């Protein structure tokens, strides 16, 4: 019998979470799930106007919501975001890095502009969000960072040289930060979803003949993941139930990487 009930505690009451890329897709689902678990949630994206809907949904669940505009490719904006959210709530306990993008191109056709845009958003931006919020977590000697990576950070896929490289970087950054910040009770983990039908991926399924079938063929479960399934993993890693888990990349992929 487990005597320490905190080991089973997924509740986040009294916690403050900051979610980037929260206006849609996995960021939206994660912000909502964190609020359902009891956290107050600050949400960020490039346009604060796009965050009105998620703020209303968070507040409808009895939690405090706050929105801030940030382009994670701009380090100065990242620091302003962290300072603003910390000043608003007094502490930041959870950071979910969900801001990301993809520009599929064959390797021989990848442009410098596309490469830089992907790496600056998915890798550089994510790191500096970790750094900016990590300073507060280290100072308060507690925190949970959950990065949204991808199955494509663990396996390769054609036409995604820059994207796979960026998501591989996320998994490696996760390990380094987990090692450095463990003495301060800050955990750092990555959730690596398979394909989820979101505004980011929907155009590929709609425009590329046979693409959906190719993806489903690689997933033993034979279906896409849902945003809610990914968000459940985020909540788990943000909770006390995952207090001894750090430096991990957790696939939510229906078995894709089991191949």
C-alpha cells in the first residue's frame, strides 16, 4: 500500500502554469487540461488577441487566466513574458513549451530562411523560454518544465530535415537542463507526440495525397493521437505524481517508435 498519497497526486491546485503556443492545437489543449487540474494559467502566443478564447475557457473552470503576446524567436520578448507573468502571479510553477512550427521541404530544397525559422522557433526559442522561467524556478527551488517535442525527434521522416533536427535538439536540451536543475527540485521533461490533427498538421493531411494513410500505417494503434491525450501526459509530468521523473522524452505515439 502506498502511504505517501502525493505519489498519486495529479492535482495542480495553487500552481501557476505558463503555456507558450497556447492559442491553438496542443498548447490550447494543454492549457485547458492544466486548468482542469486546478492550475491558474498564463497563456502566450504571437498575438494576444488569439488567446481570448482559451482565457475564457480557463476562467469558466474557476481558474485565473492571463494572456501575453510573445514571439519566441525574440529573446527580449521571452524575458519580458517571464517577468510579466511572474509579476502578475508571484510565482511560476509550470512551464509548457508548445510554440513550434514546421516547413516541410526535401533536404536538397531546404532554404536558409526555412531552416532558421524552424530552429529559432522550435529549439532556440524553447531553450530561452526554459532559461527565463528556469531562473525563477531555481530561485524558488521548485518547478516543472514540460517541452512539446515530437516523435520526429526520435525517428527520421522524409522532407523534415530541419524539423527533425529541431525536435532532436529539444530532447537533448531536456537532458542537459534536467541534470543542471535537479539540485533545485526542477524537473525537465519532453512529451513527444505522433501526428495529431491540429491547425499545424491539418493542411498536410488535406493537401498531400496518401499522407494520412502513410502516417496511419506507421502507428500500430492505427489512428492519430488526440490533443487531449497529449495534454494528459503534460499534466502528469507537471504534477507531484511525476516528481522522480526528469530528463525523459515520453512518446505519445501509439507505438510508432516501438518499430
